[in-house]
C-alpha cells in the first residue's frame, strides 16, 4: 500500500510540474499575442494615416524601377 501511495505522489508531482510548464508556455504565448496585436494596431493606424481620401488605382501607378 505504501508503494502505491509513493507512486501516486510521484505521478502527482510530475503532473504538477507539467501543469506549471504549460502555464508558463501559455503566459509567454499570451505576451507574444498581445505584442503582435499592438504592432498590428500600430501598423493599421500608420496605413490609415498615410492613405489618401480616395481609392488608388494600382494600374496607374508607376512601379519603383521606372
């Protein structure tokens, strides 16, 4: 009986370590996600600030190599 309890304690400790590792991973991924959202918002604002009021026709624009 003591050996079974010992095995369960070992498994519990392993499971707790795994949960802690998963929590750290999720936390870091959330930080990356938040940073990417902020960057996307900033890029969207920059694009809107640089856009003229009327729609552009890309066929009329001269490519940069001309």
